[in-house]
C-alpha cells in the first residue's frame, strides 16, 4: 500500500509540474508585441535624423500606433484609453537662446 500511495503521489506531482510549466512558466508565455504592423519585413525598425534637419521642434511616436510613424499623430491617446497605458510622444525642441 505504501508503494502504491508513493507512486500515485510522485505521478500526481509530475503531472502538476508539467501543467505548471505549460501554462504558468514565464519561459513559455508569449510576450505581447509593441510593433503590430510597421515595417514587419525589416529585421529592426530604425530611423535616424540629423539634428540640424529637425527644425525648432519635432514630435516622435512612442506607442507604435501612429499612421505617420515615426512622427506622432496623437494615436497614443486612443491607445492609452483602450489599454490603461500612459505612453506619450518624444518631443525634441531647440533651446531658446
């Protein structure tokens, strides 16, 4: 009887460990993507600008939802409302002399 109880306990523990790894392990979870549809054929989305070409002020998107990406079009407001996030644009401007 002891061997039967012990084998049932070990079996149940093994099943529990496998279920935990399959459904709750951080290694198995799919992390949500930030970029949903911009330049998906490229291995990495990168934009570079010369500081001299920016003018007095430029506003860049950080939510990846802008239709004018990499520039902000205000899409973060809808994204924030739908998700409870608090992302906003990156604003670069020249210092006033």
